[in-house]
C-alpha cells in the first residue's frame, strides 16, 4: 500500500517531468532537473523512479489515471458513456505538445518496452470494447477517429480547424453521442 505522501511526491515528480518536456524539450530532461523542479532530492526521485525510462512510464500512467478519473466523474454527473467520452476527448487540454524529436524518442522508447505497451493496449482495447458495446460499433469508431484526428491536427498544428469550426465539430459529436446514449437506454 502506497501512502498519500508517496503518491503526492510521485505526482509532483511526474508533473515536473511534463513541465520540463513541454517548456524545454526532451533533451533538457534530466533526473537532476526533475528533482529540482519537483522539490525532492535526486535520491527521493530515484526511490520512486529508478531510471529515466521508469519516469516516462510513470508520466504515461499518471496521465491515464487522470483521464480515467475525469471520465468517471462525467459518468457520475449523469452523462452517458459516449457523451462522457466525447466530452473528455474534446475538452481535455492537450498536455503534450511535444516536438518531433521527442515524439520519435518516445516511440523508440515504447518499442523497447513491449510489456508496458501491451498493458496500455489491453486497457485501451477493453475501454473501447465497452464503449462499442453501448453503441453501434461503426459509429463509435467514427467518433473516436474524428477525435483522434482532431487531437493530432491540434498537437502538430497542421490543418487545424478554426475555433468556430472546432466548436461546431464538437457540438455535432456531442449531439450524436447523446443520441447514441439515449438509444442505448431504450
């Protein structure tokens, strides 16, 4: 069992990691700089994350946990599964505006950590199976892929819709998501 203090320290470390990667780029990410930014000793950082690779895995796991928690909060507020998914994806501020070098590094890192990647895939596949069980699978995939494309265009800043176009797109997706959720209730 992990104490609340240990969880808070891990969160500060992963938050500092994200902040450094976004503001200075991956090449400037050092364990020393993360420890300094998180206000922990390097030994304290190494207690929680034994290497830079473990730290990156911790960042990914933390982001997943935050997204799942937010999704659950939307469900608890009465949104249906599809509407909660669209709301999460459309309103979730992109936390990782990474340069191409960092993206390439992360891809090569993930390739070398197949067990970690397989666990992520398993969780994502399970989530989408549940989501598609509550709706027409093709419609659920269409909504998912539209949101994936939107996030990619915003992340890499190419072919981005205007603010008004984005609002209209998200509005239509939310409308369709509500219809899907309503049909699932009937």
